[in-house]
């Protein structure tokens, strides 16, 4: 794989990890930001595939345009059209006042992003990284056990 492709993938993974992390927040959820990072992840993975194949692409955030270019070299991923189209709205519209995403929209965006990510990684011959390699730093609560001491009977 080309070094520049690796850079695109690394940037896409940053967006993916950010979306995952923010989607797990219970206090002060940020569904619009989750949706934005999902769109960004999908965009960068599509661009990574184009860079790897030496296919020039315009400076755009439109995932439909990018997918159309990828389909010219990877016709088998046409099924991603249904995943990419809903993500297009999150590139710009939800970054400014007026519209807000819901938790449900964030959940769907994350699923669509994951599908695009998985498919492009497979095409690029990349394994699915375990969460430990993605620096998610998920804290597990340590179990605390109280030990009751038996009181001895005094005679």
C-alpha cells in the first residue's frame, strides 16, 4: 500500500474512533458531531481507495460523487450506495445552527460508516483492527468485594 493511502486511512480511523467514543457518551451526548465524524470517515476511506488506484478526484465532500468514481474500479461495492447517501447530509448541514441530529440518526450513521469502512478495508487488504489497537481507552470498573470478618466468640 502506498504511504499516502496509509495517511488517508489513518485520518479516516481518527474520525471513526472519535465517532465511536462520542457515541458512547451518556452525559451531554453529541449526535450531530457523531454524524459528522461518520461522514468524514466514509469520505476519507473512499478517497484512500481512489488514491491507491491513482484515480484523480475533485475536492468535494459529496460521498455519492466519490462512490461513483470508486465504482469505476470496484463495481462490486455498488451496494454501498444505500449506506453512503444518508451520510452526505452530515458533511455540512449539521455543522451549523438550524438542524440537529438525533441519537437514532447517530446510531444509523455509525452503522453506515462501519459498513463503508469494513468494505474499503477489505478491498485494501486490511484486517479489522481490534479495539485495543484503536486506542479507545475503555475503562472497566474494578469490582470491589467487601470481606466480612467473622467475629470470634469470646468466652
